[in-house]
C-alpha cells in the first residue's frame, strides 16, 4: 500500500516516471485517432495493450481488483471504469479512455474523453469544461500549495457550466502504486488539506456530467453510470509537483 513509500519521488524515480508518462500520452493520442464509429471498446483496449508491449511497459489496470483490460472505456452515460467489450462506438458518442502505464517500476495514470464522429454543441461543452477544469486544477499546483486549492479550482470551473460534479470519485497520488496518498477531491475549499511538496506525483481527474452528480455501479461490478442517464466526461493527467508549478507527465 501507499504507506510503504515516500510520497516525494527520488531523482531516478522522476526520470522513470517521465518515461512512463510519455508512453501513456502517446498511446492516448493514438487511441483518440482510432475512436471512430464501428470500432469496439475491446479493440481500443487491444491497441493500448500492443502499445504497452511495444514499449516494454505493462498495464497496471490489468488484474487490478480483477479488472479485465489495460484500458477503461466508458461510453456516454458511463462515467468511468467501463470494461472493454463488444460494444461498437457510434457516430455522436463520447468515449472516456482512462489508461495506466507501468514502466521501470513507475506508474502513471491519465484519461481523455473524445468525440466519436460529430457530437452536439451541448456535449462538446461538457468535454471542454471538464478539460478546462483539469487545466485549472493543474494551474494551482506548486510546492507549498494545498490539495484544497486544486479541488476548489476544479469545482469553480465545473460549476460555471452547471455540470454535475462526481463527488464520489477523486484524484490521488500515483507513482509506485496506482493509488497513493493524498486523495484529491473535485470540489472543496482553497487553503485546506495536505500541502504539496516538490517531487510528489499526483493524478488529477475531474469527472462531470450534463445532469446529476449521483452515480451507481452497474451489474458488471465495474462500470460507473450516472443515475439520470446524463452523459459524463473525465480528463486526467499525472503531474509532477515542482518548486514553482507543475510538470505534466502524461
Ligand atoms: Mg486516476
């Protein structure tokens, strides 16, 4: 568990986690191009798996609490943790692609939500606002800032578009393990919570819907859905805390 490790990474660990993050970022960009009508969510998972193999990396999601895949693929009203399967993407869908990479012992975590074909302006606003919320959260990161500063910035951006903020899911420390301290909520008060230190690596991941903030677990015991059927988005980066800001690793 996360108490086995210091949250502040060593210089060597930072070199390795940068490499991990590069593999993650390039794979998500490839998956974005391949997320077209007709492709199945399992095919996207297979593309991600072959990218991992090509880079000599492994997928920390695979087997995590029994998860069957290296990639979470969540379509439309599926908010997060969708299991790859035979579902075909359709024109007008949005698909969340949440990916983990382990390379040279270091884990990174990142996600994008992308349009499949042509989406409506309303759904595009969901994607834009959630991606901007991630950027606003990252903008608060620097040594000495508090976790609450990130949470508050994310909440403010999501509220501007009156989105449902998923309060039951959160960001987290990452690096040696997929989920380390601290927890990073997507809402909260500035100036509160643990203080960031240079060398910490954290995954920030706002999740929001066009409707409710309430979610439930599907019968597959993995997929998280919105209770009102509204569509949701997730964007996530692993970032390194530096003395005066953040270095986006993914
Ligand atoms: Mg995460």
